[in-house]
């Protein structure tokens, strides 16, 4: 590292003025430097100030924020001191940004071609006549097939992955020296994410660019970064080479963060990190992480630590750098007895969103294939069934159908005692409803903002058990305690709670009904990893205590792995593979499962994902044959297009629906 | 139940305090309060009888005896201005909540119910909105007279129709949210879902909407009086006073200016309050289409 | 796309038909009829019967509705109850005058409202915004007849630039009622600017805070290019429908303003017709106004469908 840094941020403080008039810091004396050809990862949870830092690197502050002190040096001059014309030349030129949500970052009323041409026009001297060819070339460079068509499209006509590639192409149009990436793959499917990260790595290497990669996901950082900087509450708490930080982090926060990540290889629950980071309005005395640190001493609460170097190139803001808690193995979820009675039986469930119109019914026109079809499984008491699949795989649709919110087209839903449930929730009896409870993805949406936590918990208690007055209150407090919240939460409203607390309330509400089956719809995907780990632990406790059965829907294979006894893999609304978790995550696999597992990232610098199939978004399942036929890397001729794949038994309840014999899949 | 009532009171209190914390809210609430106080106490404090005519003192300039002068019949302008808002305030003050209530509940119900009743009702609402705004009022008043017993239900009915649309749209937004799905999946009765989950989340919209519609109804009411379809003379009313004094405007401008100021301050007060209320509740009033 | 247009058109027609039913039923439900209105105190016995026979009031309501509706579709609104004069003729010049008034107000008002709204939105919470926004609140809150009265007080009485009260016949050439026209369209412009401006301001603020404007800034697009290329096309799209409502309101005959200025438009005719209980005229005006309202809104819907790529493909997909 002899070359001078390309971008050098020194002691940058950024803050905003609160309603009371005080200036509250969002970033506190943050240093950052990155050289040409180097890739730096900025890691932090929500609220750590990482996005603010990335934007500040371009001399940009969101509305309401102000620079309090420090400098952002690029090309020998402070970005904040440059006049607007100079900034405009650098932004999108030498410094490119790839935003978090490309869908909303592309101007909706302009065609892709216009937007790329604008970038070329602003930052290249090329002859305007060559812009079209240049734009096509850029789209090819980001591996988009058929660039001519894409150029004519509007942003909303592209899939999330395509939009992200367009954003990358637009940044590349300015032939940048450095790329700032603000969570560019968050919200994308695992396979798409793996492809985009691959693309970014290659581009950076080809063009010898510097990259500043902001993410909450250490797996992503491990894949693309040479160096890592960890932010906590607006401060840098740890910097160092990626390998050292990921293998032996010198700061207890980074260690806790790593331990909170569920992994494919390790069975068992990730370790939760309790508490929440301080908000900008809290006074800073001592180490910001001390209240949550397992190793905190008296001094940690009073003395502000400085960055201290350790032997392996790391620098940690800690009084005891390098001293981290022993990482004990995560607890295993209690195994589910294979002979426990059935709690729920689903037989041939099929759901379609667009019901055939009157005309179609009269003429008997061929129906488009159902969104979800042929879903059959049993769920035993105390068992957790994981449903995994990418977006559009129909996993949430299945849950909504089971809950009665989306009446199925055909198929049966029966409780353990054999009672068949009506498709519509309005026609189910209260006792049947009580048996099945659902927890939704986003607690901001699933908790009524106008009700107090007490009101929210009271609803199922009154409805199912007729509780009133003091008994109602006592039971609500009891429920709060089971989700590790105190009685003082009763009067709070959802707006006053953190994301994790809200989701706990939603869990408590589901358990208030004392259900046999709980449906979990991506319940941790809106949460930070440390909070996610805590919710997973909580579910596990409840399962052990009450013998509740779960259907756990997620796009995240590692989370499903940590929690599930059995797993079903969905593609285009059809089950591809199902079986005990160990078997599904082992071999042999359905080709689709293989693709998914290959794309999963791990917070390990040596882990290389395998890209087995093109990432593509399919809007509707094929009318005949195997649902995965269009993307399958090992497709076997026309049989896959015409015949429904047979269910092949791989032993021990492990079933793979594929035309390829089990023995060959094993290879 | 009492705990719930207590939180409601608390919420109303905090809301008022937060509205008053904004300059527009402070001015607005003060103006509206002053007008309300004047409407209540004016009969006790007016200097003259509103119908007492002084033939010798027509169109007199403002003086110590008559602070705002006299009108063409020699009646004291100040007394008439002080009394001139009472009828408008009482009638619109009752008709607005009634309109919000019936329009709001219908809209929420339609938004929740959907299907053919919704489709049919929305066409009828559209048809009513296509009528020239003031026409149904004028027709009904010409036929049935201008008493409060006619004006109040008529205003309440016709001003409730656009509210249906607003409430329906607000309900649509809420119905799509997961907490309504959660309540449905638990098996609550539709009535309970409306009462507990939906209504509390549309009241903010309806509250702001109500304040705005109140000012419009006041404008409509005074326009009716101005056109001679509202309050019957000799009872004092700002719209009527402006209409009467208009003819003598060149001789006695105070006869026009005084009721204009009275009416404007009230309507500005309501609008400022509505603005502050909308900002406090995090709604954007100006985005609302004028329907 | 054609399917969408056809559907909107059909809905518009249904609305117009519903209006005709409402009007017809409304008039039916009123006590008395055209004859009691014409004959006033003589409305009894033979005279009443004869009149009813002459006007065809004895036939069943449904037949009369069908006959009336058939006439309306051919542009024949029947005869006025009082003047024994063809309604189509009475209304013709009034429509022209009201259209003129609306055109005057719109041609100044819409560009002004859009520019003020954009400037206020771009200078959010700084002095141009505060100035324009406060002005808008004031303009919104002053009743139209108050504004009209004040204008007359200032321009006709204090300054004496225009005559205060004039009586121009409806069929006079437009130049003859130019003074009323100027004052009336000024009042209308003031009223409409406020709503449209506030709406556009909010829309501009929202788009300027959007992710794609932030992205354009960070792509190095100069400020004014961002405003004109990225922000405004998106900010002005939702304004189309608000402007349409304003246009419909203006074309619908602005009763109060026309009365104050004695402007010979549809609105004043409506008031006169109501005062003299000339129900056929009221019916005819209402139909014209309602059809205009529906048509303008239809045009606005189709326009935003055409200009908004998101709406366009969304509708096409749903068909």
C-alpha cells in the first residue's frame, strides 16, 4: 500500500439538528481510505451510518444532514469544497454510485436508453452518434442479454436483477476510478446476488477500480472485499484485512455479529446479540458497545476507547482489543420425535390469483397454469417445516391459503384430528381458527399502529378464551415475558418499539391463541442479523415448551437450515424436493436445490459460490413438464418439457421430483 | 373501557398541543375560538338590536356611537357583524360532522365490501359529483324554503357525497395491510375489524378532511345567503350583508368590508387549523384533489 | 389499450346516464310541476289540465323521460317553461360566454399555477415558497363573492376603470362585456391557482426527495437538467387530474361569479331559471354541465394513461 489513497475521508462528523435544536451526530470522526484496485467493505447494522458515509464520499448529504467537521479528500481536494460544476463532473464520472434500490433510483418516465445516453453525454467526449453502440456495449458488459430491447424499456418493465445491472452499466458509463456500492444486492434473490457480485468482482479487477462496498451482510463482504471496516452507532469500531476480521475479529461487536449469522455448514442456532445500539441522542460516555458487551468492565462504561492495533493488521476501538468471548457452539433445536401425531395435513393444494372470467369459462379456453399447484405435505406436532424458494416461488401464497386468507382453487387442508377446513376464513369455526396462527413478514404492517401492545395481545385472548379484566391483563403480561419483554411494554404503541421488539409482540400475539400450528412468513427478513438470531432463539424456545408445529417460510437457506426439521424446496409454486433438513442440505439434490445451495454466501473469505444456472425471473410457470425446465443446467431433452417429473424416493422420506434418476443426481 | 376513553382524551389533548405548537395552528385555533366565543356570547354583548332601524342614520360613517357605521336601513353594522356568523356556524357546525359521519362510514363500508355494491355506489357518487356544485342546494331551497330544517339536512347530504370517495380510498389503503389480514385470519367479526382495525386508521384522514370541508361548507353557506337563497332577512348573516351592502359600496364601503373581514378570518382560521392538523398527523392536505 | 379506452368511455356514458336519471327523478319528486310554475295562482281546474295537456305532462313519467332523453341526445332540450322559447337557442350564447370566461381564466391560471407551484416546491421552506404558499392559503379562503366584490370596489368604484354594474345581453359580441370578462376571469384565476399550485408544490417536493432525483444528482446531472428532465415529468403527471377537475368546475358555469359581475353565462342563466322555476332549463343546463364534467375527466384519465409509462403497461397487462 505505497500508492496514495484515491479517496481519503478524515475525521468526518455528520449530524442533523433535532427538533429540540441540538445537533445529533450520525457519523462520529470516521476515517476511511481506499486505494486504486482495492476493495473496502463497510459493515454495520441499520442505523450505523454506513449509507450516509457512502453518500458523503461523493460530497452528498441527505436532506437535513450537515457536515460538522472533517474532510473528504478526493484527487487532492475536499469534495465539500468543490463548486457544483466540478462535483457534477466527478459524480458519475470518476466516482460512480450503485444505489441500494435500483428500481426506485431509475427515473420512471425515461427509457433505459435515454438514461444511459445521458450518463455518456455528461461524462464522455464520445460523438453522440456512438452513444447507442456504447450503451449496447455497456449492457453486454454487465451481462444483460438482448441489450437493444432493454434500451427501449422503461425501468418498471425490468426485473430487480436487470435494474441493478442497468445501474451498474450506468456507473460504468463514466469510466470511474472508484465505485461506491450501497447495499447493491439487498433484496435480490440468492442466485441473482451471486451473479451480480461475480460481475462486480470481475469489473473491478478488469478496470483496476477502487470499490467501497456498504452492506449489512458479512457474506457479501467476504465475497468481494479485501479490507473491512465495521461501523457501530456512527463510529468505526474495527478495521482490518477481510480475512483477519472474518476469522478472528478483534472487536467483540464484530465477533457477536459473526456469531449471529446462520451458516449452511453448521447445524444449530446462531447466537443472538441482546440489546440495541445507542441512538444519536444518547450521551456518549465510554464505549458505545459496552451496554451490550459480554466482556465489558467498569472502565468500558466510563472511558472512551481509541483505535488500538493488534498483531494481524486489525485496529479495534476497544480497551481490550483482540479479547472476544469464547464462541460456544449454537444450541441445536430439539429434534422432533418422528412418531408425534399429525398437526396439519395439506393435500393437493392449488391456488390461482386470476380466476377465469365468465367468457373463458363459457368458451372453455385453456386456463393458464395455477400459481401454486399440487402442494401436499403433513406436519407433525412439534415439527418445523421450512419452505424455501426465490421470490415468486409461491411460498407466501401457500401460507395465506392455509390461513384461509386466499381461498384455494382445489385441494384440502385438514387439522390433525381430521377436521377439514373450509377454504375461506369466514366459514371456519373459531376453534379451527385458533389452531392455526400466522406471523407476518413485516411487523410494521402486521401490528395496528393505533393499538397499544396491550390491546394487540388482548384481541386473541378475548376472542378465543373470553378473558376479561385482571385475568386478561395477567395473561398479556405473561405472554410478554415469554417473548422476553417486560410488563411495561403493555402501554406502548408499535411506533415506539424497535423492529425486533415489534416482531416479538407479533410472536406473542400468535402464541396467545395457544395454537398447534404457527405459520411464519419471512418473519426475520426485515430484521438485522443480530435481532434475527434472537427471534430464531425465541421461536425455538417456544417450540420446545409448547410442542408447536411451525411452517417457516424464507428465501434464506441458512435460516431455514438453522431451524427446520424438514425442508421443502419450491420453484414456481411446485415442490421440487422435500425431506429431512440434513438430507435436503446434503446430496443428492434436485437441480434447482443444487443451484440455490451453490449460490449461498458465507462470511468466510475462502468460500466461493458456484453459479450453476442463469439467474432469470419467470413470470408464470410452464404449462407442462418440469417447472424448472427453462433454467435447468442439466435438462434432459424434451421429456422435461412435456412430462411432469416423477417423485423419486431418495430414502428416509427424502423425495426429489426430477426426470433424472437419483443415482445420477448423486454425482 | 374507561382506560380507552382516557387514552382518547389524552390523545386529543396532545394533538391540540402539537397543533398549537405550529404558528399556523396557533393562529388558526385562536381565530376559530374567537369566532366560536363571539357566536355564543354576542347576543349578550351587542350594542344595538340587529333589526333596530334608524331612518335618520342610513349609511352613516363609523363613529363613536356606531363603530362600524350603519347600513342602508340605518342598522348598526357592528352588531350585525357580531351576530352574522351564528346561523352559519351552528348549521355548518352540525352539518359537517353529520356529512363526515355518513359519508365516512359509507365510504369505509364500500372500501371493505368491494364488489358490485361498491361499483354501483361509485357510479352514483360520480353522477352526483358531475352536477353543478350549488344546483341541488338551490333547487331544494327554492322549493322547500330556507330554514335551518331544510339547509342542515341538505348541506349534510350533499357534502357527504365526496367524503364517500375520500373515506373509501383511505379504507382501501388500510384494508390491504397485514394487520387487517391478521384480524381476519383470527376470525374476528367484520364489525369488530372495522371498529378496531380500520376506523382508528382512517380517522386522521377524515379529521383533516372534515376541517377542510367545514370551511368549504361555510363558503357554500355564505354564497347561498349572498345569492338570496340562505338566511332570510332581516336576520343578520355575513353573506346576505355583503350582498345588501354591495349596492351602496361606493357610499359606505365599511358595510362590505366589515362582514368580509369577519367571514374571511373565520375561514382562514379553519384552513390554518386544518393545515397544521394535517402536518401534525403527517398527512399532506394539498395533495387531495378538490372533489 | 383500446380496451381500456373503451371501458373508460363506457363508464363515462353510464355516469352521464345516471345524471339524467337523477335530474329527472329529482324534478319529478319536487312538489308542483312546470304548469304550476307557469300558471302560479291560476294553477287549478281547467287551466291546469289544459296546460298539462299542452306540455304533455299527463303521459307516464317513463315515457316522458324517454322522450326527453331522446331529444337531449339530438341536442334538442325542448322548450323553456316560461318564455316559450327553444332552450337550445337560449343556452347557445350562454355556453359560448361561459367557455370564453373559462378559457380566459385557464390560459392565465394554469401556466401561472404550474410555475408558482414548481418554484415553491423547489424553494421549499425558503422565502419564495413561504410567500406563494401563504398567498395560496389566503386566495383559497376568500370566498369568490368577496373577492369579486372587493375587485368591483377597487376597480369600478375607487379607481373607476370599469363600470360597476352593466347589463349586457347574452348574444352581444364578446367585446361588449370585456370589462366584466376581465374582472370575472381575474377572480376565477385567483381561486383556481391556489388549489393547483399547492398540489403541484407538494408533488414537486415529493419527486425532488425521490431516490431517482438523488441518483441523478450522484450521476453528475446538473441541477436544472434534473429539474426539467427527471423531476418535472414525474411531478406534473398527477397534476393532470387536479387540473381536469378545475377545468370541469370552470366550464360548469361559475354561478356566484357570474351573478356578481352580471356576466351572461350559463351560471347566471341557471340562477334565473331556478328563481323562475323554469325546470326544463335547469334540466338542460345540468345535463350540459354534467356531460362536460365527465368528458373533461375522461380526457384527463386518457392523457395520464398515455403520458405515464407505468400506468400504461400496468393497464395493458390487466387489460
